[in-house]
């Protein structure tokens, strides 16, 4: 074994060993859409005195962490996103009302003296004073705040069975003198007088208004900075009051801009369905690769298993959260890993079956060398799409970008290192060398043989293909104009709740029930066998309870399986980011392809990408499918997949042009397309198995995702070959290069023919 081969083998063994260790020791963190729970996104808001910058958000995060810890949620997650957003994940919390209420009470805590009973409509109060109802609904006239949340050192619930006080809350203040002064003034009023009370206010709501104990002397107050709030508290009430008092000192107010809840049943079904899709899709893809490439295909399947191990270990090592779209991206990257192997094997077939290489080993070496540039370029373009998803997207779609990026890197290691080590070791065996047909490289394959015999001239009239693309484009664009786009809640804002009912319910009946409950604008759709999806404008949690009651009444009972709340500001931002992601994707592809290839190829590829985006969006408009974050993930994946095909064709054009720099572009392009069609067909079939498995077995949550990718794969394959290439030919024909890049069978210009001297007949000879 030569030194480079030994280095590759040792590197492959090291990667596999490290991946096994990480996979065994470090578990992958599942997203809430897979394990169930609630995610709340809070956005900090600036005040007149304090800006909601990263520092203020970090301080707010620590206060919220204390609140969440007091809720007793197992393994909660709190992380800052950007400068002014906080993502709170609460696994296992299916009713977000309590959590949202606690986290939503975000105004600064304040402690007020009570001036007396309050009256409604009293608008002539001095600055800082207000009228608010106490815990029992009695109106109180509150004076200006004497203490703030920053003056609270700690608060805790206690139980004292000996004194008979039962559950109570102890509070320690930083400003002991201020607390003594406030309670000393209140103690000067007789027992039972409202002015003997002290009101603790949070988010314009009185959370407690205890009366100063008769034992406290007038003017002296409660000294030492410590006090007890007593009453007929239950354990939960005392804990919640302590939590609110202690966690009320937020540096800046926050607002809930997004809330998602996924039931455990839906998460378990998603994992099971995705696992089945992965197993079935991978098994069919593996079987297809083995049938086509025989021994090389079998070794590629082994490398694919290693790819899965490396990808899983990469997710675990980075601490990435595996979401449902991310799981789909993990499965999809299997098809992209197959593509790299197919590129290498097709190259090796050309070398070996074409008798340019004497042995399978030399053919493989030439195959890996010839396919490297196409593999690198196509994977870089996919990484660009993954990076845009990570930077611009949020939530599960961001997880898709992370998973897809890791999958692409793992596929390169799998195809270029592990497959090469296994294949070179196999073809070096004497038994394999004596039976070249076993390798799967000895013949060019049926598709290539048929194309060689027929030699179709696809690029003889490139404008015909452009006309077909224009017609399809017009039909798709008409769908966008006529039907409009069904933007999901992520892009429009509002609330979407999915229920599983006991019996099948007609959407019209459910719509009438919701109208009677006070929600006439609710959009109701069937979901699965016994499911309903209700989409409304932004609802409070109390209003969501009324919606659930109306659905349960007509459905004989209802279980909430999914709940998404998106604020209007976040919806606008996500919509802007979606357009920005698409624009940046097209610009990034254009720049990259212009650098790697000629400008006309970059322009043709980017035009084909825009063609794919419009057609896929138009098909979803005609079908009435939602255009949401998952659709955006599918759309950017289609862009990466489409440009992969274009890169493979352009790479072959570049190679052929180097051999014959004076050949017409149309003829070179036609030859490049015919030579790369076997790779396109075999890769397409492999990816088709994966996507079909996701569409049929992935469950309702993955159906639209897989459908978008299936449509996009077909359209992207067509456009990369029969839109990008003809457009590049037309652009080249309009430049100086068009003088030599005329298509096969074209005539010479009349001016050139006229300049040729004519030979006249001078006689006849026997």
C-alpha cells in the first residue's frame, strides 16, 4: 500500500473511531417538535432610561432562568438569540398558560403604599399614582412606588406548622430602611383600614396586598429588611408568589413574539415515521446502488453507513438540536452522499470500460481525480444554502440548515475518503482483478450505451427548450397571481392550533361552532383522519382555551397536538428574511459560478434557479399548500440540488473545452449533457427513493416538505440541463464567443464564403 493510501486509511479509521466514541458517549439533543413541549421566544424592549441591548438581555435572561427553575421543569433551555431575543424551551410542558403567565409578567416589580379605596374612571390622579384591583377585585388607590424590583434581595416560600401560619412567603430587601419607612407609615392607620396595606404590583397587576401586622409600631415599621407575607396560601400559591416577587426585577420589559407547543404523541409519531422513512429509503437506495454498481455499490453502502455515523456524531459533538426538518435534512443528505459516489463510479467506468485505463485500480484513481472538482463545487453550493438557512432562519428551519451542513461535510468524507479506501483495497485483490465484471466498472451501463448509439442532438435548437421553460414558468406564475400564496402563520403572524378529535368533524361544522364562541374569522381545515387545524389572528391563552372547548364540543373531545403563536412583528421579520435568503442565495450562486466558470454559465444557472423557485412556489399556490418555514427550507434545498446538476454539466463542459478550445459551445454542451446523463439518472433515482419514503411514511408533518422536494428535484433536474445550458449557449452566441460557438450543422457566414476563390473547370481527362 502506497503512502497516500495508508494516510487515507488511517484518517478514515480515526474519523470512524472518534465518531463511534462520540455517538456512544454524547447523546443528541432532540428538539421540542420531536420530544414534545413548549418553546417561547421573548423579545426585550427598550425603555426611556435603558436600551434593550445584549447586556440588558443577558441580565434579563438570568432573571428568567430563576423563574423557569422555580417552575420545576426538567432540563429547561434558555438561550439568547441575537441582541434582544430569548428562546425558552420547556420540555414536557403541554399547557403553556402557566409558563407564559409567569414569563409574561415582565414589567418591573414595584411596591406601593395604599392611599385608600379606589374608584373607577378616576383619571385625575397625580403622576405615579394609579387605581388597580387587589386579589379579590376590590379597587385600591395606590401611591407612587416606594420600592422597585431591584430592591428585592430574595423571596422564598416557607411552611411553619408550629405557629399555625401555614404556607407563607419570606422576602428580604436590599433597602431595609425604605421598607421600614413604608411599613412604618402604613402602621399608623387602624387595623382594617385599606391604608394599612402595602401593595406589590407586577405588570400592572396587584399580586399581593398584605396588611401590616398590628404588632408593628407606627413610625417604626418592619426593620432588618426582612418580612413575611402570610395568608391562606396553598403550597403552589406560595411558591408562585415567591417566584414572582423574586423574579420580578427584569431590567427591561419583554414581549412574547413566538410560542410553539407540540404534544408528545405528535413528537413520538414524527420520530417513528422519520425513522421508518430513513430505513426504507436508505434500504431502497442501497439496493439500487448495489444493483447498478455491484461490488463498488456494496462498498458505497458501507461508506453510507459510516456517513450516518459521522453525521450523528457531528450533531452530538456540536451540541446541535435535532429538529423534525433537521431529521429530514439528515435523511436527504444520504441522497447527496450517493451523488458523490455515483460521480466517481461513472468517471471510473468511462476510464475502465473505455479502455483508457488498464486496471480497475487505475480507473478508480482517475475517477476520483476527475470527479473531485464537480463534487467540491456542488457541495460548496449546498453549503451556501445551508449557511443562509442558519444565519437567516429561526427555530426548526435553522436546525435543518445545521443538519444539512453537517451532512454535506460528512458525505464528502464518506465518498472521498472512506469509499476510496474500501474501493482501492477491493480492486487490488487478485480475485477481483481476475473478475473485472464483479466491480461494476467493466461496462459503461445501459443508459450510456443507449445514448452512445442514438447520439441525440439536444442542443441543436436550444431556443425550443427555453420556450418550453417559458410556458411552464407562465403557468406557475399564473397560480401565484390567480390563487395567491397561502402564507403560513410564521410569515403572517397569528395562531395555529392543531387538534386530534375523538370523531371525524366536518370543518364547516367546527367553523360554525367557533363563530358561536366568538371567533368568526377562524380558518378551519381538516388534518389527517380525525384532526382539525384552526388558524386565527393572535389569541391570548385564555382565548385559546375557549377555542379548544368549542372544538372539543363538536369533536367529542379534543387533544392539542400542536400550537404555534407568532407575533405580527416576528411574522414580518421572517417574511423579509425569507426574501433576503432567496435573494442572497441567487447572488451567492451567481458569484461562485462566475468565479469557477464563465459568466454566461453563472447567469444561466442563476436564471434556472429563479425558474425553479417560481415554478415550485406556483405549484404550491395552485395546490393551496402553506408557504411557511419548512417550505423555505425545501426551497433552498432545491436551489442547492439544482445547482449541483448545473455544476456537474458545467464541469464536464469545461473539461471538454480544454481538450478542444475551438469547438462550438453547443456541440460541447450536447456532449457534456450526454456524458453526465447516467450520473443524473442514477442520482435522481437514489434521491427519489429517499423523498418518496419521506412523503409516504414521514407522516403529515413531513408530507409537504417531501412533496416540495420531489417537485423541486424534477424541475431542478430539467432546468439545470435544459434551461441553464441552452441559456448559456444563447448568451455566448450574443457575445464575441458566438462567432466560433455556432451549433453543430450551422452554415458559414455568407461573407466568409464569398471570400473563398472559386475553382473553374478547364477540361476533361479520360
